């Protein structure tokens, strides 16, 4: 009798822990879930009302975007140095604005500039007309020369002195991607800064009845969203990703012993059906029952996300919001029958934002990505197309967000969204040669885009470099190539977004433990104050 009671006590305690902790767990694979089994306990949410909604969208440009050709100086010493490294006639040279010249840069309105004005006029790549429009109308800004840093490095002399700590494996794609996403380059990876933000804010901004993780990826696994307790949930561009062996018909009942799940008509499905591991039966083996509970929870998440994506709230034009969201991207790519993946990913973000009430999340962190920026010798031919796809996807996303109508019960607008880019690094200003296929190599600090209603636009934040190569007093770490020491760290960039999202000054050091090395953690320097906290 004592043994039976002890087992029941253990089972009851185990069920309590799993039911309390797994309720908010986003699961896309059993391997990913089991790896986080020790991290799923959390405090019960105390919020009794739903606060305002905010979403941040990280767009990672994998491979190293050549931002030297994305944001360009039109005058000053920076333009002179640009012309010396990428002279007229070189395949990578972007000419000054010239009506009728499709290869010429597109002028930006006279921007607010911080730091030493090495240029007072700027332009963007000719493939980015929508970026130019959003900058000029105040919805978009650039952050100049940001990158991974362990501590501030003033110039080439400090870089070569050996007295300054450097990010490990500089110029390595995988290492720099990891460090951008973690923001802590001098420690072994444990979590991403988006994951740590979700860890901190989850119980405040996502109520106890939340259905899906605050962190949602439309680009598979990433390090940015990995938290200590929050597990990111993955969604494909076509919708939910089903667990292997199960069909797309979800149980409408939480009790799978009453309504069994649907299985795939293949070997995996037949095996699962024979084992019947997802039913509501209680198993005496603790690990087996824990595994079964997670499987049931995963299927519930699939159904809940599927329901949110199926929402068909009528829009102002009489069409469904879902159709309006899709049309926004189709119209951004006229004549294109197969939209690029970045457009499909951002469309899914917009659809999930539209389903925010059904998912019970008042804060959402999304991750999308583009590949192909490791261009090297293909840069003259490939880079313009990559920037064009990014530019049009931003247009589609802006118009899709406008198609989502907030209601008094669920207010929502463009002011609730911030989209920002990251990339491994920029590329060397000096190309590899003068031949038509000459590309560039891996750089370091580069320029990033920030876009959204809260963005204080028509400004270039941080410090735009003078693009001078090969001096000990400059920020080029190479004798002639043009690899810029970042003048803004990842922590400084990310902390502005985190504070707008809801992280207070009292907790910002928990998210960015190295931030104090670069600035006062309780303040935002005017040169980095690119988001309006009142929006």
C-alpha cells in the first residue's frame, strides 16, 4: 500500500510540474524538446490583464551583406575614399545619383548624422527604392558600423597592440553569426539575446493561458531565440510543421483517449499508431508519461497555431485579412510567380501577428532570414538581386501590417512593430581585383536597417566611417582592404530594441552583461536613440 501511495504521489507531483510548465512550451521536434526538459519550469504568470502588444522581427542576412554598397556616401572624405577603393569602371562601383542611370545610387533625404560628418549626403543601392522611400518618410533608419565586440577598440593601433580582447574567430561566418545572436562573444554559448528577453518578459506579457511560445521562428533553428526557459516554436512558410508520423487533422479534445490523433499513412505513422503513445492514459513509467505529455502538448500547439493562421477576419475592403496580407507581397513583386523565401517568411510573420489574440501573446519575437550574401566572385551579379528581394519584401511587410485591422479589444498598428537586420559582417571595401567577377572578402563592422512605426527615421545612427584604409589611427584592421572596427557593439544596438520591447533599466544588464563596457546601462546615447519609447 505504501508503495502504491508513493507512486501516486510521484505521479501527481510529476503531472503538476508538467502541466504547469509545459503549458507554454513551443515544440517542433522531440529532440529539441527533450534537450530542454530540465529548463521548462517557470513561475505562474501574475498578470491579470493583457497589456499592449509589441512585436520585434529579426531579419538575419546570412553570409555577410556588403553594406558598403547598401548605404553609400554621396560627398565628403567618405565618398573620396569609396571612389579610391571601388573606382569608376569597377563592377562594384555605385555611381552618384543620375536621372536615367539604373546603376546609380538613390538619394536619401538629408539625414540626421551622429559623430564626425565624414559625409553629409547619402544614398542607397539602386535596387532599394522602397528602402529609400521609408527612410525619407521617417519609417526607417540606418545604424552605421555595428558589429561584435568584447570591449571598445579605438583604432588599428589598439587592435594590433594585443592589449584589447577581440571576439573569437573574427571573419568566420559561423562564429560571427553565433556572436551576433548571443551578443556575448567572450563566453561559451548558452542562450541568445532574444531568448533571454523572452525569459525575462514572458510572465509579464504572456498570460498563463498562452498557447505558443513568445519566440517564433520561420527560419528553422537559430541561436537568437534560444532561452534558458523559453523554447522557440518553429513554423514553416506554409504553416505548422507537423511532428513526424502524425497527420494534419488535430484532435479537438484535450483527451486523446476520447478522440485519438490522426496518423500519417506511412511507416512512421503506423508505428506510432501501434504504440499509441499519445493517448490520455497515465503510464507508470515517469519518463514515458513525461514523453507522452510532451507529444500531446506538441500536437495541441500545432492545432492552436493552425487555428490562428486560419483566422478570416473581414478587412476594410471586404476581402479577408489573410488574402490582403498575401496580396501585399504579391503586389510588391509584380510579375513574379514564385515569391522569394524572405517574402514568404515575412508573410507568415504578418499572419501570425494577425492571429496574436488567438495565440494569447502580447509580446512576440520573430526570426526570419535570407541566405546567399557570401557572394565573393558572384557579388557583381548576385548582390543587386539580393538587395532587391530584401527591399521588396520590406514593402510587402509594411503593406501587410497595414492590412491587419486592430479592434478596440485588440488594438494594433504599424507603431507596434520593429523590424531590424543583422548580418555576420560587412565585406571588405577593397575588392579582390579589377576583373568583372571581382568580389570582396569577409569584413567586420557594417550597417544595419531598422524599420517600423516607433523608428525615429531619416537618420543615420552610430558613427559612419570615413572609409579610410591602411592607417594606424583609423578603424581599418587591414593594411589596405577596409575591414572596419565596429564603433557600435551588438549589445548597444540590441539593448535599444530590448528596452522598447519592455526590458527595464533594472534588468537590462541581465540580458546584456557586457553592455556596461560600452555605455551607461541605464541610458541610451543620443547617437543610438533610434526608437521612440512613447510609441
